[in-house]
DNA sequence: ATGACAAGTTAGCCACGGCTAATATAATGA
DNA sequence: TCATTATATTAGCCGTGGCTAACTTGTCAT
């Protein structure tokens, strides 16, 4: 059975289009951890004046060694500045990204709550959804959240 | 600077709650590939009577060896049945999962379209969002999609 | 029936992000 | 001060999911 145009009634999406979607998802997942980290680091700095690995670990729900490894990658990528055994800070690039992520996060949460979701679940679902929301979709979310 | 109750105006969510959210996201990501594969396999079987690795690869946007490796895992997990050099089929468990994923996928897409998104982008965003939607949220999506 | 091409598999590489155990440094308080 | 505790890092393990290259098997047309 070779792959030709199907004789079905509802046209299935072409293979390449599907592939594009999955590529986009994988791309989102590649950026996800960096986004959540810088966002969290920004919040910790705002609250405490610094971001300590131990606090990051507690909030990310992972162990300190895991945090260390990720932070090294973020440093390598220029999002984070660090000195051994010291707190973590954001580079300008990291701070910019954090700001964008924070905004997006809040829009998604407000949208879900507006839709009727309890804030707890909204926060939980948003943590995943936020990374898969295109600019267009985010605009619609924002409008809906503010709207009525 | 130790971590105590902050003197901020807006109460930040406790660390454990945040950790829970991230745990949920990681859990979703662990199931994601299996869900997308069985969903796709179900569709291919519906269209062509069988699901061939080469067609899976084209639609997932990956190479055949990658598909082979993932299929082996799915077989190990009892979602898929296969014989060497033959097409892939779903176990009852796999078929059940596929059905649920298909439904969820369609709800998310219809929701996004109803919100005002073009079908292209809706399909793309849905591919990621679907895995981060709780039962509650899915209900709200369904209602909104049908509603008005 | 068989040879050529398509499809599938295997082997082996890599980066990532979890983890534990062990070690090194910093911070605290008696 | 300095001993104890808290925090951070390193080393090393594992499973996953990408990839390419090489090989095996299946399919199809002549
Ligand atoms: Mn997130
Ligand atoms: Mn998906
Ligand atoms: Mn899907
Ligand atoms: Mn995701």
C-alpha cells in the first residue's frame, strides 16, 4: 500500500504540514527549560534580590545538581551570569527573555481564568501551554482575557 | 538571604505548588510522543489499512531510524504490535489511547478556530497544547467550541 | 525468477535532563 | 574563631530521542 492521494471525504493534511507542526513542538521544547528558568530567576531576584540554586531547585521540583547543569547550559548560551558558589543573575539578553516569558505566562493564566478555570488549575496548565502559543494565538488570548 | 515569607504585596505561590506544576509538565512530556504516535498510527490505519514506518516518519518529521526506536519503546510498553519488516498495528490499549487523543486533539483545534484562529495555526498550536490541557480545561474548551 | 529499488533495521554517535553520592565552599552561631 | 551546618559543585549513571552510515529484507517489474 503506497502513499497516494486518499479517496476519503475529509482531506487529510499533507504529511509535510504535519511534520512542520511537530518540528515546531520540538523547537518549543528546546526553548522551554531556558524560558522557565530565566522567568523564575527574574522573579526570585525581584523578591529576594538574588536567585540561589537551592531556591530554583525547590520551585522547579528538581535536585540542585540538575539545576547546576541547566544553569551551566544557560550560561553557555549567554542567558545567565554566574560565579562559582554564588547566586545567579541574568544577562541583558536573559532579562529580556524573562520579561517576555513573564508577560506571556500571565496572559495565558488570565485567559484560562477568564474562560472559567480555577486559578490553581489555570496556573498548572499555563506552565505547559505557554510554550506552544503562537503570536496570533497569544493575541487572541489577550483580547479574550481583557474583553467583554 | 534565606527564603522566608516575602514582604511583597502580591502573594507569590508557594514553592511546592510551582514544583507541582513543573512535575505535571514533565509528566505530560513523558507521555507526549506515545500519544502522538498512536494517534497518527490510528489515522494511517484508518486511511491506508496499515501504518508503515516510512509514512510515520514523513508525518512526524523525523528519520526512519528514529521511528524504529520509538516504536520499539511503544511495543515494550504494550501500545503497539509489530513484526520485523512489517507494518505497525495498535494493541487494544493503544487503540483506546489513540481514540482519546484524537478526540482531545479535535476539541483543541475546534476551540482555537472558534476563538478566531486560522485552521493552519490552530492545527500547529494544538499539536503542543493538547498535551497540557487538564480534564477541566478540556471541558471548558469543548463547551466554548460548541457554544453560542 | 531475479535484479534493482524501496523500506526497515541495527549500530553507534550525540546532547539533554533527570538522579545519587561524594566533595568543596560558604555562612552561621556558640 | 572555628566547628557545624547549609549550599553548591562535580562525577558519573541512566533513559530518551534526535541523527548518519551500513546492512538486511521486502516488493515489484521486467
Ligand atoms: Mn512553562
Ligand atoms: Mn501533539
Ligand atoms: Mn496530536
Ligand atoms: Mn509541551
